[in-house]
């Protein structure tokens, strides 16, 4: 059941403008079902910008791990980026991702801040994907202009953070060093949340977390996060060599989390491999539960449905991080709406271009369909009543 969270009356320095609609289970502008319902077809409403390939961590599951570097070229001129964003007719959200977008102070000042100010002026919502392990001053600079600080949180203690977050550094990193970063991450998240920023923590359900997801959730609640976002881990990039868990273990983890979750925290599930068109009683029960519980949503997958990703170094435009799909255009020569329109005709998009209004579902993520549903034509399926 989608129910608005109780809006806070305590406004802090990082709260959004008071006349802006509160982000809530009933208002999630990143969900492609909204634009599909509004326009009767998929429209580009979200742009994700890759602002760096640098990062101070090397998580074992990093979905862009193979593209991380030790140095990088200059960014494209921002006036080109703004011109391309200006042309996106129905733009509602901008996300910025990396690497770690705050790794270099210059990126914070010269890229993040101008993009966030552009978005505020245009009434567009923003999200920054960050590990928040660096000095608070960097986050303090951008927090007054940001809508969602999105952090990864898959830990119950500093040792987990050490094992998960530095697994791919290629050298040994001392626990003492990473513990300091762990403490700083928690402290930064707390301070940002206390200042009125919407902090959303994302956890993956994988071989490490599936049986301790409840403890992870408790720590997320203690940090003051407004939302806990939960996705299964899929074998992309660094994660492709990690052990996988069964769908039954995944189903059990989601149920366990729903049993113990904090009732005021918005639980956002994404890229689940369970669909209302599956003839499986247990999955059906879980989907009903997800639909009926207050403050719980299942977000449809934005990749290629309402969102494209722009690499701010090359200008390449991607519709998904799915490895088999190369860039689909480039902002140096094309409008983003045109690149998006090209993708809508692609056979890979067509094969998962289904929509069941009764289930509020608009089809599977490409990786999920490739992993669990090879050869299935979703356009011939229908949600069970
Ligand atoms: S929209 Fe597609 S994936 Fe979702 S329930 Fe319908 S047929 Fe299944």
C-alpha cells in the first residue's frame, strides 16, 4: 500500500524547498510507471550522469568496477551538458554517479554543484550516489541543493565494511584504516539526515547479506535514513565472480526484512525477479504482501524505460549497464530524447516492453530477464488476477 510518510515539521539546512512535493511512497519520480501512466508510452524523464571513474574503495560487488581508473581526462564542457538537459522535454530527475562523485574536491565544486543548482532552478529532483566516507565538508557544500543522498550499506560492523569494500584494491588495506572510514561514513550519514537531507541507504541481497539483512536494516534506521532500498545482487562487472543465492533464499530474505522493518522507514525494493505473471504461489503471496504493507514500494526498473546514462567524459549515452549493450548515441551530436527514441525500437527493449496496469508493473530489468527468464517473451504474458 502506498502511503505518504509523515512529513517532518523540523526543517533543517538541507531540507528541500518547503513548497516542493515530499518524496514518498506515493511520489517517486524515478519510477518509470509514472511517466508510462501519464503519457501512455515510455518517455525520457530521468538522466543519470557518470561524473567520475575514480573511487577510494573497491567493493567486491561493484557494478561498474571494471571501469574504475586511477586518473581521468577532463570533463566535457558543462554548457554542452546543460544544453542537452534543456532539450529533454519531460525531465524530472537527474542522478549523479561514479566511482565516488566526491572523490575530487574539484568535481564537487565544478560539476556536482553547478548541476545541482541547475536542477533546483528547473524544479528537477536530484540524487547523488556516494559512499559518504570522505570529509563532511564536501557533503556540506552540496547538501543544501540535493534531494536524495543515496549510500550503499551492506554491513553490520566495521569488519564487514573492510571485507566487502576493499576486496578489489589489489593490495592489503589495514582494518584500522578502513574502520576510520566506516565510522566517518556513519557519522556523515547521521549528520546529513539530522540536517534534513533525505538519506536513502541501499543494500544488496547476496550471499553475504541474505541472512543478516535485518541487522543491516536496524543500523540504517539508527543512522536516520528515511528510506531503505533493497535489490538482489546481479552478476555484473566485479559481482560476476561472486557466489549467487537461490530465488528461495532471496524470497526468504525479503520476507524476513518485512517482518522486522521499522514501520516509518520507506522500504523500496527494486529489480526483484518476481512478477505477477508467474504461476508460483509463494511469489504471489510475497507480491501481495509487498503491495499491501504501508511504506513499501516496488520500483519498476528505470533503465531504458525513463532513464539514460551519460558519460561526462566521452559523451556516450547508455541505456543500461547491461554489458551486452554498447553506447547508443553521444551527446556531442545527438539530442537525448532522440537517443532514447532509438532505444525504444531496439529488439531487446521490445522483448521486455510489457505492462500490466493491475500489477503496476512494466516489465523486467534486462539483467534479470537474462539471468532467470531466457527465451521468455514477456509481451505474451499477463499478470494473474
Ligand atoms: S508487466 Fe510484464 S513482467 Fe510485469 S506482470 Fe505483466 S507480463 Fe509480467
